[in-house]
């Protein structure tokens, strides 16, 4: 009897093993996506493209496949830059398997090996992510463990080396003198409302978190004494009560001399807080941020966005229309004092101003200034930001008079009738182009910008959209004789007008023509038109977009999708699909 | 003996069933605007259709799509019982804005936060807006990228097909 049972059990186990092996194949899902962005470049003396530098064609493409089966998932991503599109980093040029991972996560424990994307808190000390339209990928190749020992508690640990274009994952890429360190990090988060049952449905919300990240990198400098272990820590708290929410995160990093901070031996600090109130029909949020020397890279010689371990979020409004997005603020890694206020309000339906559908209003104001830096003593001298010294001291709450950026904008979004919809926005912009884009001596951009976006629904299938934009710059030297060498700093400056007409036939087709005209450029030869024509075909999750003409730098939204494009002239094709 | 056999058979059947009812949705946990964890693989609307739509506060076409969906959502719910989950892919530069924007615009969807794009990557979303329709068994039956005026009508036709099949 017993023997029989054992045999049966063995058989059953065998069966269920077969069953599970089978279900591993049968029950699994394969999904993925492909995208190709290609551009054929043409000479265009009109906008100063006199030489293609031997590059007639650029192509960025990727294909990724994910496999998921219950608690298990795995994926690969293949990338090709043959060669990269203009505006992308030349180090991307190449073809290969860029990314792979395998994860097992049963809710209690999660393990990932391969390329890891993750973020601790708001990312002030650790964030790895990938942004295709920017050619940005700082994935951590290594391992991650996530533990959720009880409800509401999450513990994470990561270990690995970050992606640097196509460089091999070694400490030293034999092709250069750059050394890449190892990144290690731990994070803990405790959500009191989920772990304490009496707080489950409380109006009062609270969660706490803390992280520690360190990079280990060999000191290869013959001149400086570079710390081989650099640690950074952060603590955060999120509170909520009723319609109010408050969150704050503070981060600290020990001295970390690098090419970005001019090899000073100063510690780094960052504080980011937000307070919001919202109820149905009304929402307001105030954010403040202070960062000081918080660039954190796993390669101390890194420039630009190379091998960033952390992410310092810019807190300002993200514009997507072509004129306002020409002057997009980017984070200044060495220090910023920033604040932002945003208010959204919907005038209710059925009131005099709300009309039949309600009227949506939005106000946003953001400003970024420099921090205040005071000289420090080294030896018998005083100096400010001198390499090899402590750099400077900085009072935490002091705001410098040096303003980098300010944006005040107001938007009205109104559905007028069943067929008509209008959105209008006014923007007042202050943009320190010298600091943000490095045009030495170029005057600050002070501009008023307006746009109007009108949609008319012709019938159930067809619609027409008209977009009108204007940018008026107050103080550029008009009529001034520029030296040849100065001229390039005045590209895109002065007044602009732009118009776009889009005709779309739901659900597949969209046709649009657009022009941007820099009619008020202080340099006469830059008063150019940027004409483009675009055809988009969408079928379910497949999109094909063909466009021809001139593109100036910025974010373009056509065919219902937004992405950033660099300046060029020619024909471009985008094909993307997912399954 | 019989009992053991029955039990084993049942175990086998359960394994088999388990394989069949597996959802297309990845097991990724996101937070909703109340701070509660929501596991995407376990989304359940009592067998009725679910719409998952990806957006961001900085994405113009997404805002248009959301406004349009919001205008018809009450009717859709009453007619088909559909539930819309709106996944914000705003990163930490704008996560704090999501709730005030959603409330300020008066949207009635359940909004989930995907600040580092975990769900976006797992569901192969390249550019928002990207909308998925999921049937009562967790299978993706329709997806669409981009937004044109009136695209919500096509989505609704697909939802109606599902709702009819159910009956």
C-alpha cells in the first residue's frame, strides 16, 4: 500500500513537474517592441548646414523582447546606431546587445540579475533609467535583491557597474584612460499605513525611507588624492492628511572631487520638499529644492550626463509646444535654489464661466537661482572654487542674485461645443542662456510667448487642428554689427512665429504642415523659415511617421506623440511597434 | 487510496488551470494616489473590461485623451462596467504634481504612479499616450498608441465587443 502511494506520488510529482515545465513554456507570455528612427540628411545652406561631415544617413533602432511567466520574467534589448542620429552622443555608434535581465519575484523576495533600472526615493542618491529619445541609459549591470518581510516594508540592495555607451563592463576600458567604479546601494522604506492595521484606512498617511549608496573607484590621478570610496545617504518622509500631502527628502554626499565640480573637496547636500492640497476640481502644489555640489558619478572624470548615479530633478514646467520648448531649463549640477508653484482649477460645468463642459485653468510659476558661495582659506590665501581646496562655504538658505531661469505661465483649456476645443497659454520667460547653454557673453533671453491650439471635429472620423505660436524677445541687440565669431551665439534668438495645421482621420492617418519663422533674429542671415510636412500612420500599437523639411531643436508633438528632435534638414522616418 | 488519487488529480488540474488563467499583465506593484500598493497582475474588475492608459503631466496629447475619456467615463461605466486605470509615467521632477493636476482637472480615473518607468518598460510602452484594453481574464485584446480627436470612440467599440461577448 505504502509502496503504491510512493510510486503514485513519484508519478504525480513527475507529472506535475512536466506540467509545470510545460506551463513554463505554454503559460508564459512573450511581448516586446521595436523602434527605428532614421534620417536622411541634406545640405541646407539656408540654415547653415554647409557640410554633412560625411554623414548622409543616421539610424537609431532598438528591439526588445520580454518573457513573463508568473513570478519569473526576463528580457533582452538589442540596439543599433548605424551611425547615431545627429544630436546624439557619438559614443553610441555601434550595434549590439545592450541590455538583458532576469527577475524572479514572488512578492516576498525579488531577485534580478543583469541590467537594473531602479530609483531610491526621488532619486537624489540613486536612479538608473533609460530614455530612448535622449540616447540616455545608465543601467546598473549587476544584481538586485528586494525583500518585503512584512506588509508595508520594502528593503532593497543593488550592486554593479553602470552602462557607459558600449564600453566593456570593466574597471578600465582599454580604449581610454577613464576608470569606472562599482556602485553599491541599500534602501529601506516603511509605509506605516500598510504595516499598522489600525492605520490602514486612516486619513493620516505616513511613510519613511532611507538610503545609502557608495561608489568604489580606484584613484588614478597623479595630481589629486581622490577618495576611493564615496558615500551618499538620504532620508525621506511622506505625510498626508485629508487633502494635504507633504513630502521631503534630504541627501548628503561626502567630498567627491570630480571634473564636474572642478576637483574641490567639498561635501554635497540636497533638499527637496513639496506641499500640496487638492480636492475635486482644484489642485495646488508648492515645491522647493536646494542642491549644492550633488553631481554623483561612478567615473570622476565624467562629463555631461556620463555615468550619473543620482538624478537631480529640475522642478519647472515642461513645455511641449515648439516655441516655448526651445528654451528648456536643464539642471545645473553644482548648485541651485529652486521653487515652483502650480495651481489647477476647473470652473464647474453649468456656471457662467464654466459653460456646458467646464473650463480648465492652470497657473505655473517656477524660478531657479544660484546658491551663494563664500571663499575659503587654503594655506595663506583665500580662494573660491579652486581645484584641490575645500572649494567654498555656502549658507543653506541664502539665495544668490544670479537667476538662471524663471517661467510664469497661465493656461486656459476649454471645450466650447461638441466640435470645438481651444487651449491657450501665455508664458513669461527668463532664461540665462550663457549659463544654461554655455554661450559666453550672450544676453539673457527675456521673452513673452503665446500659443493657441484650436481643434475642430469635422465629423466622427475627421478633425482639424490649428496651432499658432509667437515668441517675442524683449532685449536683443537689434541692428548691432556682429563679429563673425559672435554670430553663432545668436542662432534662434529674437522673435519667432510658428503655425501648424494638422488634419487627422481617426484612427489611422494624420497629415500636417508646419512652419517656424525666426523673423526677428538680430542677425539677418538667421531669419529663416523651418518648414516641415509630416504624414503619420497609426495602426493599433504600430506607428509609422514620415516627415520632410527643416527641424530646429526642440520637442515636437505631431500625430499625437511627443519626442525631442535635434536641428537638421532632410527626410526622416520613424517606425515603432509593440506586441 | 482513492482520496490520495483524487487529491493528486485535483492538484494536477489546479496546475493546469493556473497555466490557463495566467494574465498578460506583469506582476509589478505601483502606488495609487492614496499611497496604496496596487499589483498590476492582480487588477480585477469582476470579469468586466479594464483600460490601462499611460500618460504624463507634460504630454499634451495625453491630457487631451484624458479629458475626452473623462467626459464619457460615467456613461461607459454605466453601460459596460469598464474601469480605467491611468498610469502616470512622470518621474520625480513632476510626481508631486500628478495628484493636484488630476484633481484640478477633475478626472475620475484610478491613477497609478510609475516614476521610474517599471510598468512602462514591462508593457513595452515607448511614447505616451498608449492605451491598452484588457478583458476579464487579464488578456490584452487591443492597444493603441497616440491620440487623435475621437479615438475614444474606437476604444469604446472595442469595449462594447468585450461587454457583448460576456453576455
